[in-house]
């Protein structure tokens, strides 16, 4: 009788959270205030390589201004999850999309979020 092999060892995940503050000015005819917004940026590092990118069907472009943001693998609930590509309007006409990516660092893989530059 053969027994099934043990399940794979779960990947180690390290999540680092850093916070930055950005002043936000709110204007009102009666007064002007400045407050601080605190976006949270997390870093994901795993020891399991991400799967190959999936083939996607690119739907018709909604307008000449829309930019296709290709799908990518992210890390959620201790596993890779596919985030489908989609059309998006850039924040302004000079914006360029920098795609999210995984970079190997020794025996680990670090995830970098996509952003408009």
C-alpha cells in the first residue's frame, strides 16, 4: 500500500508595514486646514516562487485615454492569487504605469506594488 506524500511546507511570509505622512490641505471659504493622511505600505516577501503569468484576453479599449494594466500574482491568505488585468484611466496625461513585479532576493521573492509614475 502506498501513502500520499506529505503536503508541501507552507511558504514563509514576512510582511513589513511602514507608514508615511503626507500633508493634505482642505480649503473652505471660511477657513483653510491642513491635516495628515497616513497611507500604509506593506512589503511582502515569500520563499515560494510566483507562478508564471496567466494568458489574458484583452477586451476592447474603452477610449484612447485608457491604459491596459496587465494581470499579476499577489500574495493573500498564505497563497498566490491572480489579479486580473483591466483598463484604467491614468491620473493625468503624462502618467506612465509601472507594473507590479516579484524580484528574487536570494531564496526569497519580494513583491513591489504597481503605481502611476
